[in-house]
C-alpha cells in the first residue's frame, strides 16, 4: 500500500468516527486490535469510542498533521470539545477545552491493528487551572 | 533527503542528547526551532533539555517506534527514569517511573525546526496512585 492510499483510508476512518457509523468501524479496525498494550479487539475498541462520545457529545476528530510510512501512520489530532463531567480523571464538568492527541497506528490488510496514543492531559489541566489569587481578571 | 537518511540523523540526535553533548546540539536543532508552539530557538531548546537532565539525572532517550516521511518524523520514546522531585507538576520525588512520549518533528536543512510533543502524564500518575484501601497488597 502506498502512503497516499493509507492516508485516504485514515481520513475515511476519521469520517466514520465523526459520523458514529459504528457498523462500518470493522472496515477500518482489525478484529484483534491492540490499543496502548490493551487487547481490546474490535468490540472493545468500538465500546471505548462509544463511551467517548457519551462523555463528550461534541467530540470531533480532526487531523492537523500526518506522517505516513506504510504500514504505519502518525497523526496529531486536534480536539476542541466539551466533556460533560470527568475526562482523564480531570473534572472538566462541561467546560470547553482544546487539546491534542499524538497517535500512531499500524495497519494490516488495510485495517488498524495497533494504536499507540498519548493525549495532552497537561494542556487540559492548564486550561482549567484556577487563576493565581490577586492576578488580573 | 530519504527516509533512511532522516532516520540516521534522528538516531545521532538522540545519541547527542544522551551524551549531553550540548555543544553539538546545533548540528541537529535549527536556530529558530519551535517546540509545541513556543519559539524556543536553539538556546531555549538547549536550556529546556539541560533542565530535564538536572530534574531527571538518569534521563535516557530511547526510540521504540519511528515513522518517517521526510521532512517529518514521528517517534515513540520510552523512558524509564527517576525524577528527583516534581515532573509535569506531579510529585514523583525520586520514584522510578516508566512512560512514553509521542513526538513529531519537522526538519529543514537536516535540522529540527518544529516539535509537537505529548508526554503520557496519565501513565505516570497511574504508577504513583495510592492503592485502594482494603485491596490486596
């Protein structure tokens, strides 16, 4: 598979997530997918994503940077969203937050088989930090 | 520049960091480097790294996964180290922690000009979390 082909598949995968088209997820994600060392499988992976959308109703996946070397692809995802309550154990409670996720994927047979993801938790915490007392409003 | 050439430069860059060969850093890092939207420049970048080694004396950079598409490169770095006190605002206080950093670089003229980095803060917190009272030792 060429880099442009893999990039096209990845954009269709993100469109599938954004449409919450869960019945189509198996076209992009392998039955035995591993996410950050956890053997989720397609069902567990779908459950994780469904939970994300319940916790963050305005969740939207947008890639702002791609690095493609088949069979692998790295993506910097940018989020601008409103988690209802806790997210990554942070009490976000309906505030709007912006943050990045740097994520790497390995594909087999055109489907995602491994994911290595890191979400920028520190950026979210910084946005929710209480201003220093006495600082300008 | 080809992918194998860029990969070789990157490995030499990591060796430079691990040797704390600060006088050689300018061979790998551009004068006007930007790190996570901060215009650090070579001097600011070097200062950031020096500070990292003071705060984490046994810091060692090891790439466990590379995705290379010139002029960009993505790396998953694995750390197994002992921050003296606070790290990412977490009170690590001399405990050994293992964590990943997913980082993306853009090169120009063979040198790093942009860095987009996310460190897995949640993984560090999970390792330092107090066990639930009443759980098995």
